[in-house]
C-alpha cells in the first residue's frame, strides 16, 4: 500500500478577476504542502469565461 503524504492537501483555486467583472468564476483544483507553504497559493490560470489568463487564489 502507498504511504499517505503528510501535510499535502487538495485545494481549490478560484478566479479573483471574474467576481469583479460580474461573470462566473472558473475553479481549478491543485495540491500543496501546507507545512512548507502555509500562506494562500496564487497562480495564473486560464479563465474560459473571460478568455484570458487571470490570477487564481486559494479559497477555503
């Protein structure tokens, strides 16, 4: 059996710019090691509703 990774969590990334524009936000899932990176994760991902790359931030 595979060993379970400690501190690795599945997180959801949500578009920050779509809410301001009044469009539906795109969401992506990713993993992060919460022991080495306790702060919220930010990544640039593609938003198909806005048709461009935007900043996505981790939500709870």
